[in-house]
């Protein structure tokens, strides 16, 4: 019988456990969320005459976890009504509920003894035969945990490491123990990818796995060079953000989000765990500044004071930044560097990084080079320790830390031979295999490939049979129409795709031309058309720059003709002789939203933000409307009500 997951037990109702439980309900799964029994009633419970014998008191931690989800921003539920899928309880009275669960996930505190006791005394006696057991640990050894389990449970035991917030962060690190059944492991990888929308990265039983191992190193290294090269917190955040293909939030703003006390604990644990296995472990030694911040309670966003804070000064909000030397606050002064300004003129993350590293010649460029150099070398040395290939490492950093480029993609952007030559000039050691690499990614025989270090050959990047890469198809001469603004691509089996590729995929007159062309080709030569693209968003709407020019020139007849051509294209989508399916993602604004409304079916990514010309709504709208629109035969239905007239 095919394995199914219909009910999951989440043990631990803290922020991580509760938000994981919420995301499980987003995929239609029933959840049992249990936590420990409080040692005594709180003040409100005492005032109500309740004792630890009352169920309300005993379930408080889990109930509070669920209540917190409904107030949390960003929202962990696609729809708040999904909260009804969660049953709360405690680990004493309700532990037998595990016997009806297909998957049990442990999300308690990162303490080996606590986890071992939970496994041995609670989970094992109540475990459903054949069910899956996982831990959300980010640093403890899965093989050490597996020793507490009988063989029949250990074979279905693995790490499922979610990243916070689980609904929005794509990364899922999977790690097997020595006894894990390969079929169970493969099933979970497929289920988490298909049902939960996760990008799967395969780690090993090493401290911090992949993403946190490299991410924490990059942050710790930045802090080290801040002190060595005498930079400010603001300057480091500028130099470790977009200019080197990392998130705008950068190092210290991210530290405030995560929590300075959490960062301290992570660094201490990492330093301890890496003893004897990592020659660079001294980078993780916690700085005096961080120690002092934690002592003073300056732990980040949760207390509104960390590396940054805001205060009212003469009635205005003023932002302050920490001086790491004095551990006192000073007014923020937006830093500028010539090398950064020049690099940010690059159109892509790779161009920005390449210009900054190769062309920058000021002190900012020196800092950037040293942080990037050390981080890239650190990642390169982690193969095969934490991963067997560059793909898993690059994906882990993009999906878990929101880097625009993974470490090995960064090396390609800089130029691997240039990187090696400059490291040699610096007298810095690096893995010898880097000398053999011209680029880590290449196109071979029309396929996207990566450099496989053991074989020294390019290997095709794995892609599921159900996935389609428009880039690969275009490279294989499957473009059958289009212009500089959009393309018509043959997907095979009589299905064609109209792909926009203007800036922000804005809908221009040229895009409208290709929409009409794509429908004509599909009607004549195929059986269906898809509106989709691989860009960062589906469409930001109509190209308003041309509209503004027309208004400025007073070209009213031309503007009216443009409006009519847009409406004609939308009606062409609606009344075409073949089915038209829209597959929006990220943003479908204005005209992008209209093109979806007129399609026969909409298959949106769950996190799509919709907006028409008169109103806007968030991603929960997409989830609500998806049930109405998914494969709805609109050719036989009345015209859908425009989004602008729908309630938010």
C-alpha cells in the first residue's frame, strides 16, 4: 500500500514548532500539537481558581502557541480557518494521540538529554508502526539520537530541518541516520517537495548541516573583519548586502532579526562542536561586543534594541546604530563608498559582485574581497565533509539565507581563475581542486550542468520530469514566435507557452502582440496555451512608462488604441478556441492579474500577490481564490468578476 501522510504530531509548540504545524495545515494535513505541562498556573489561571489538574492549565503552552499563530506577522496560515486543523494537548495526557499519526516531528529545545528522554519515554511507547519520525534539530547528531530508538523506528528516522518562517522559507535540509531506509528518505523528499513546496537539500550528520554552517561562518567572518579593518556596523551591512549578492538585510540587521542572544548561543555551540574537525573554528569565537550586548539585554528586534534601534527625538523617529567599540548608540549615518556605487550599476547580482571584487580599489572593496574570499574558500573546503556537490551548497544558501547567488555561483561571477590567482597573491591557502576549474556551471550539449569535483567532469543538474525550464527549451530552439518583449515556446505535446521578458515582466504593446500570436499558434498547431515565465515575478502589470509618455504628449487617440489593444488581447485569451492556463507566481499586478482572470484556469503559486488596477490583496487571497479557479471551465461559466470588485 502506498504510504500517505494525513495526520502529523508536532511535539513542541514554541515559535518553530507552532509555525511548522501551521504550514502543515496549509497542505491539508491534520496536526496534533503537544507541549509540556506547566509547573504551576499563571496569574490569570490562579485568579480563575484553576490548578495544574485543569486541562486548560495543562494545555496552556500548546494553546498559547496556537493563539500566537493567529496574531503572527507574516501570517503562518494561508487562511486563518486552517487553525481548526490543529488539535492542541500536552505530552502527559495526550501522548497516545501519536498512535494515530503518520508522522511524528520533534521540535523541542536543542538539548540532547531532553530529546533522548522524549524519544525513549514518550514517543517509542506510543509510536504507530510504520510511521515516520523526524527531528527539527539544527545542530545535534542524528546518529546519536538514533541510538535511543529501536531498529524498527530508526529505519524511518531522519532530520527534517525547516527554516524560519516555514511558510516562506523554501529550504528543507534532509539528513539520514545510518539506519534510515532509503525508500522512506526518498518518500519524504518527494512529499516535502510536492506537498509543502520545499526545495530539498541533502545534508550529512555534521554540525549545523549545510546552510547554518556556511551562513554563520560568513556572518562571524564579517564581524571579525569589522574589528580588524575598523569598519562600523552600518558599513559592514552595506558591504555584505546586495553588492555581494546577499540579502539587503545583510549581517547585523539579520542578527537583530534572529536575536543577538541566539547568535551568541549558535556561535558558542558551533565552536564547541567543531573541535578537532574544523581548522577555522576560531572564527566562531564570540566577540566582546556580543557578550556585552547580551548582558545589557540588547538582543535585537524582540526587545527593539540590538545593533539598531529607533527612538523618538523631538517627535520624529530617529534610527540609531551600535558603536561596537563602546557598545553605545550613535545616530545612523548612511555610508557611501565609490566601489559600491560603481558596482551597483550592474544589472544582475553576478555583474554587481564581479565589478565590486574585480574593479573596486578602495577600503570597502578590500573588506568585501576578504569576506567573500574567506567564505568561498570555507565553502569549497566543506566538500565532501558537509555535501558531495556544489549544487546542494548553493541551493542551501539561496533557499535558507536568501543569497542571490550561492558560493560557487559567486566564484563563477568573480571568475574562478581570477579568484585562484588573487588568493595566491594574498598567500592564502585554498582547496587544490579550484585550480582545475574554469567554471562551476556550464551548458553542455544544451543542458545546464555543474562541475563534479571527484570526476572532474560536468554533470547535468538534476531536474524532475515534471519540471520545465523555459531557458533550456529556448536554448534547444523551441522558440516558435515572439519579439524582444516576449516569446512563444513549444512545451511539447501540443502545448505552447507565452513568456514575458520585459523589465518586471510589464505588459507592453509588444507583449500583447505575442499573446495574440501565441494563441493563434496554439489554435492552429496545438491544443493548449500556458501563460508563465521563469522570472522573479509573473508580471508587475501594464508598462506605465509608455502611458506616461502618451499623456505628456497628449496622444489621446494613441492611448485609446492602446487600451483597446489590451482589452482585445484579454478577450482573445477568454474566447480562444483552446484552453488557456495562467501560472502566476510572486506578483500578478494590474494587467498581469487581468490576464489571469480571463484564462480558463489559474494554477497560482501559493505565495502569489494579486492586485487589479483599483485594489490590492495579499497572498492569502491567492489561496482562497485558487479553490474557485483551479481548472474551472470558465468557457461555460459567466465572466469572472474583476478582482477590483472583490472584497479583500
